[in-house]
């Protein structure tokens, strides 16, 4: 199959790009599972943006949003990228409204947007649709994209590997030229050809045992880019969200991974321990609304010190009906688990949430491979540095998608010549037998996720990282055997990508001999300015 643009992933990044690119050529959007299965659709709190002069509330401005982002990023943000993205906030809001998103308006003034607050933000600047902002955005973008005659969304199409001229042995400068893709319904692998390839595959939360992410977040794009030879950066900065609902009896990913938005703390909820003390104040004067790395570490410390299974998010002091009105999705979901958050504090624990590092790009999404762009959570533009500021990622996904299109149209114009013919061999797989050892595959899945949680999560040491590296190397060997010994299916492919993601996190974490932002190690508990640079990994 051929198209002018090949987009892998149907979250905010992929769909924002597709909708704009369709004005210039044909767009194929591939997505594993269904189009609505994405981190985007699960986003709750909202999207940060400093609105234009007439709409700005409470004295906010670009400089303040930039300063908050840099502060959370602990010295590692690329300030130019931060400024570019922050200053495009209003364009993003207009773009999403044009796609059909209806952001909430203030109760007392319908001409103003309602603005929420989250950890690390000095001002109210989070636009939202109650507490299902991501779902509203995802639905609006999918509907808009589906209506466009130039866009084809192919669900259940799992991208396995990128096609590059180097991999195909074609002697030119290395270029991305497409991807091998598994049709999850038929089990057949097809070749998708394009001169403009976008990786928009989201993050990798599933590499950890506990995560707020949907099942699709298995680091596929990251691993594909790595195998293709792209530079990867800052993978040690895996962000943990402080408040995932603690639900030990839960079955199913949705129930185990249920997030209680930081926006709830923005409206006055506080974190307390079993005795009812606000322990976060001992760690930062901003208490429950300090940046995420600080709050997640404070909780981890409290749990380890007291031996408790969780801490609590207390919202019982708010007027009755407040949660139902402002956070109906959270309120109703907790009720469905038998918890009335207006009566009892919510049990919470930290869980893996966001990949701050990724495929290294500039602020236009360009990777180190020509014709390959990475946008959204899969990418590392320099916006987040060592710790992402809440609600900056939906913003980044839309801004960089629009910038990538401008860059692509300049660099790989469509009016020149149509797609060049490139001989692409059929997909080569190992021994074509159906997988008969599903139990081993599941076992490896669990083992990776558990060891990443035990050794490479909120608090690290050299010893734990070395142990993780050793076990991951063994697992990688076993996974290679599965991969080459069986007919491919999504489970094997995801397992292969999870191992690669785990190794990239451990390799980056091992190189950073300091504590900064999210990366905290007991062996080097302080910042060391000798490490004031990105951790970059290149395969060849
Ligand atoms: P995604 O939305 O994750 O989309 C990735 C897509 O790629 C999916 O469709 C997936 O199926 C597809 N895909 C993956 N691998 C393959 C493959 N091999 N082949 C084909 N398709 C593939 N951020 C905010 O800014 N504000 C918030 O309020 C907020 N709340 C959040 C709440 C939760 C519970 C979670 C999990 C995240 C939240 N985030 C929030 C983070 C934010 O949602 C994500 O960073 C953002 O949506 C990522 O968008 P994306 O387009 O890069 O990727
Ligand atoms: C949340 O609503 O707490 C998530 C916000 C984010 O991750 O940006």
C-alpha cells in the first residue's frame, strides 16, 4: 500500500497531523486495536495553554508558563522548544475547537473558559472538558479524520518495524520509506510504503507493573525507531503519577490503572497518611501541588516508612456534590468500585504514567533518520526535560504535529515526483508455526514489568539497575527465540518492544550518576551539573 503520508498511531499527535496533512495528499493512519484506544482518550485533567490577551485570567502569561515548565524540567528542558510550544497554546485550542472539542466555560462568565490547576503550575491555565478531556479530544479528532476523503484509518494494524533504505541495503543516505505491518485480524504482514513516515505511537507505561496507561502503551514506536538506528534520549525520566486509585482486588487493566486526576488536587484535595497528616508538606512547601516527581517520591517515602499499602487523597472537606459536578467520571468510576469519595478519602499509590524521554527530535518532530518524524509522547523534543509539567503533553502533541507538517512539506515536497519505486522484500519471519507457548510469553511479560517496578522505578541504585540489566539481557535472548520461532502476533511483538524499552530505560538510568527530576538514585542523591545534558543512545 502506498500513501503520501504514513502515520502510525491514532492519538492526538497522529490525528492532528493527519487532519492537516490531508489537505496536501493521501494519509494512511495505522493503529493497533481500535482508534479510540490511546493515552489521549484516557487523559483527564486537560490541556495547558496561556490564552490570548483578552482571555487570559489571573495575570497569566507565556513567561510564567515557560518558567513553570523549566522549573519542573529540573534544568534539562530545551528553553527554545519550551517557548515555541507554549506560545502556540492558543493555536492549539483553536485547532481543537475547529475539530469539534467543546471546552468547559466558567460558571459565572460564559465568555471565559473554565481554567483548572495542576501540580507545578503557578496559575490556573488548564482547559478541560470536565474530567474526560482526552476522550472528547480523541472522539472529535477521529470524527473529523473519518470524514476526510484523503484519510484512511486502518484499525487493528500493528506496525512491526520501520523500513529504511539502510535496512533494505539501498546505497543512498538513510531514509525512512515505510513499515511492515501486521493485520491483527488476518495475521498477514503487509508492506506500507511512504516517503513521509510519522511515529505517533505514544508511551511505554506498560513496561512497569503498575501504570495509569492503557494496554497499548508498550513502547512500540520507541523500539522500532531504535532498531532502525534513530537516536533515543532521556529514557531514564519515566514519570510516575502520584495518585492512581489503589484497588488491590481489581481485575482488568482499566480497574487496576484508574487515575485520579491531579486537577482534583488543583481544586483543593490533599494527600494524607493513615493518621490524617498532610505528609507532603515535609517535602515541599507547595505540599500536594508540588511537581509530580516530588509528590510521588514523598508518597513512596511515606509508604516505605510506615509500611502502609497506600496513602489517601482527601476531598471530603469539599461541599457535597462538588466531585459529582466537576469530576463526574472520577466520582462515578470510584462509585462503581464501591468507593464514595465524598464520604471517605481515596486510597492512592503512584504508578508509571508518562515517558519524558523518547525518540530524539527537534521541535518540528524531525528524528535523526531522514523522512522519519516522531510526534507526541514517543518523542523527546526537549519540552519536558527531567520531568514533565502536568497537562503539557496534549499541547505538545498538537503543536509539534502541525509544525512537523510544515517542515515535511518544505523538505519532502509532494509536487516533485511521486513515490519512487523501491524494491521491498516480503516480510521475513521465523519458523512459521502458531505460538504454542503462550504461557511463557505471558510469564515474560509479567517478569519484565515486575522487575522494572522493583528495580527501576521511583528510587534507584546502581545495584538495582545492574540487576535489572542482567535479567533484561536474558529475557531479550528468550524473546528473540520466541520472535524468530513463531508466527508473529501482537503479544510477541509487544513483548519484544517492552524488553527493548526496559533496556533503554536502564541504559539511560545507568549513565546518569546524579539525581535530577524524576531520576532519583540513592547512590548519587544530589544534582551534579556535570550531567546537565541529555542522555543520548545510538545503536550504530
Ligand atoms: P497516544 O494517545 O497514546 O496514541 C498512540 C497511538 O499509537 C494509539 O492509538 C496506539 O494504539 C497506537 N500504537 C502504538 N503502537 C502501535 C503500533 N505498533 N502500531 C500501530 N499503532 C500503534 N496529558 C495531558 O496533557 N493532560 C492530561 O490531562 C493527561 N491526562 C492523562 C491521563 C492518563 C490516565 C494518561 C494515561 C495520560 C494522560 N496524559 C495527559 C498524557 C497524554 O494523554 C499522552 O501523553 C498523550 O495523549 C499522548 O498522545 P500521543 O498521540 O503521543 O499517543
Ligand atoms: C491528570 O489529570 O492528573 C493527568 C495530567 C497529565 O498527566 O498531564
